[in-house]
C-alpha cells in the first residue's frame, strides 16, 4: 500500500489577452512554510514583500514563512480581474514523490 500525505496548495492565475487565464504561481505548504513557484519576479516579491492581511485591524503583512496563514490570505489579497488566487486546496501526494 502506498502511503500518502496531505499537501495544501493555492494556485494564482493571471488573466491573459483574450480572457484566458494561466497559472502564474503555485504556493504549497512544505514543512509548515509556504513555498511558491512560478513567475520569478512575482515569487521574489511575495518572498521579500509579503502580502497584506486585511482581515485584521490594522492590516498586517504576512510572509511565506507563516505557512498556512499565508496560503489562506492569498485568496483575499489576489481577487482582481487580473490576478486571482484559488481557495486553499488539500491534495494527497504519495510519499517519496
């Protein structure tokens, strides 16, 4: 029997010409930290500048090292017509993959 473990992930989509969307970045939870891959400039900006959590007053910056909280804030932060983040999705990954 293959063992599998849950992995939380968020996909960030960018609107392209013609109304099509492509995946701009994917952030996954690895060892309790968010790890983002995709457009290098965009990912670097997430890592160095963080994103604003507007659900708290005053708004606070959240960084990938805050793990699941960072993933959960992505959907509220990126909700424009140009950049949109998915809900946190829990997928199962076979151990050793």
